[in-house]
């Protein structure tokens, strides 16, 4: 099969659109077959259609339809403009890093002093500047440690404080954290036993007090970050639990270090530690807005034991993570900016974009996402486009992922950093 009419640059007379290869010819091309392996026929056909469309508009040469299709199907993560309105979208890689964090990752990519003292020429504490920044942001924490993610933080805490012993936990907090992974299974995988107390909707101080005994490793409180129990509910406060003679560990989930006035129901590390918690665990890539990481903050003696356990070595974070985390703590990350963007600002952006795209501007509702603040709605604005654009936009490069509502595709602007507005316009133009 010959797809190229000749070397590029040769002038071909006649309508170039007639030279666009047919769909079945592109689908049969061995390069397309190889690139599309495992992608599913609809996705491959969508990539072909998008490439043909670009050739029809004259943006690529008809001879390049195969190459364009292969590029669209190429392995490796594709850049995505998140127009879903979900600020922390787990399937889209959770928090996007700030420009400062991206630069820090770039700078750390080669050899760095991550574990080396340049003044003495000797080995030094790994990631000490990042840990210092974290400790500075949470003065209530006597000690801090960072592991691979919050799940790893919980595994480390459970292993060190409760292997062969019991973790006392409310039945209302035995949560599934996503993709079929459940917190109780994770905790029990360490050899700790779960001592469930209370009921799904109500657990009080007395329930915990009756379960705590010689076998108790610690009491665990987990923030229900992806659902909300409403109605006849009760939960013991951290302060109440801290009166018990065992360590109290609080998994706050989202990674807020200090109270966030816009999300009053969301726990934060400073407040929880001030209430008396022994340890707090949290994710780095949810509301904190940084890289995937598990933060552990609290009593110095406990943190020291965690750091020295053999498992800590297996859960150790990469130098790139440490660099990104430190930069995230020093400047406002995109998740925080998105949360604080005013409706007026979103409307101004939407009208400017809508004008160039002939799209409608509609009101929308954003959410924080699986990363926290369940049920909490943030007013937003979206561009409304025909639903048929959803697939070509997803398959574009960068990909644009919106939300389909009825026969319309909504592109919610709260989750799109303003710096991506021009790219968003380009991407939509390329599909219309
Ligand atoms: C997200 C979450 C986890 C899991 O955190 P990862 O960083 O994804 O491992 C655990 N507990 C709570 C409460 C969470 O919200």
C-alpha cells in the first residue's frame, strides 16, 4: 500500500483532500495496527477520523494521516487539559504541579545533594530541605516523614505501631479508597488486627474507650474523603479520643496543612495535631496540590521509630518527589488557585473563549473530587459544545477531557489553569 504520493515538498496538483487515505486503508496499515494494539477499535477509529479531519482542513498533509494516527495512539502519558470541573481527578493524575514544582523536578533530575552535605562533603539526611519546609508549614509537628503515598504512610504506621496487635477503628470509617482497594485490607496486610467499634452512622467516645486495652496498638480515625454520611450521625472528636491512653493516628486524606475557609468540613494537619493527635497522615497530591506522596506528621518519638523501621526504606520517596514537594510548599499550587478563583474571573475567561469558538457559556458546578470535600459544590462556568466533539477532543494532543451532559459537551473552566486557555481554544478549533 502506498500512502505517500512522493517526497514531501513536491507540488501535487489537484485537490489534496482527494489524496486523504480511506479509513479502511489506514486501519489496515501495519504501523497503525501495532500502535493501536490493546486500545480498542473505537479508539483507533477515532484517532483515524481525527487525523483525516486534520488533513481535510489542511493542517497536515494527506500523506501524514498514518503518522498522525500512530502519534495519537503512541504509548506514554498524553498531556491532558482537565475540563471536567473535578479539581483533583484521580484518573487524570490528581493535582497538576505548579510551574515552580515542575522547574524543581527538572533541576533535581540530574545529580543533586538530596543526601549529601556540600559543605562537609559527607552524607546528610535525605530530603532534609523538603522535610524542613514541611515542618515549617506545620509547627505543631515535632517530627515529619514523607513516604510514597498516604496508603504507604498507613502501612508504615500500622506495621510499626500495631503488627500483631489491634487497631481500633470506627465501622463508619472502614473506607474503600478507590480502584477496589480498601483501607481495612491494607491495614490487615501488615499483620495488625482491626477492632471495629460503633456503627456505620454513629460511633462515640465510649465505644472506643471500651475497645482500648493491652492489645491496642493505636486508635485510627479516618476522614471519609470520598463520601458523606448525613442524618442521624455521631463521631468522637480527635480531642475526646486523645484522652485515651494509646496513640491516636488521624488519616486526614486530603493533605490540607492549615484550615481552608472555603472547605470548612475538611480536616487539616495543624488543627488535628493541636487537638492532641499523635500522628497525622495525608496525601501529597490532593488538596495540598503537590506530587504523589504520603505525609506523616506528629510526635518526634513515633516519627523516629517509623523512619528507622526497615519498611521505611521500601517506601522511600524519589528525589524528584522531594523536590516537587518542597516547591509546592513554597508557592500556591494550581489546585489551590483553582479552588480560590472567583466566579467573576471564570465568567470573564469563559466569555472571551466563547467568542472565539462560537460556544455557549453555561453555569456549571465544580467539585474537589475524590481528593476531598465530598458533596461540596463550587460554582463554576463551562463552555457548551456539541457532544460529538467529546471523542476527537479526548484523542487530540493535548487531549481535552470535559463532561458530557445530554447532547452537550461541557468544558468546565475552574479545573483549567488560565495558562491553558489558548491551547484549549486551539484544541477545539482543531476539531471543528
Ligand atoms: C486518598 C486517601 C487515601 C489514600 O491516599 P493515597 O495517597 O492515594 O495513597 C487514604 N485515606 C484517605 C482518607 C484518603 O482520602
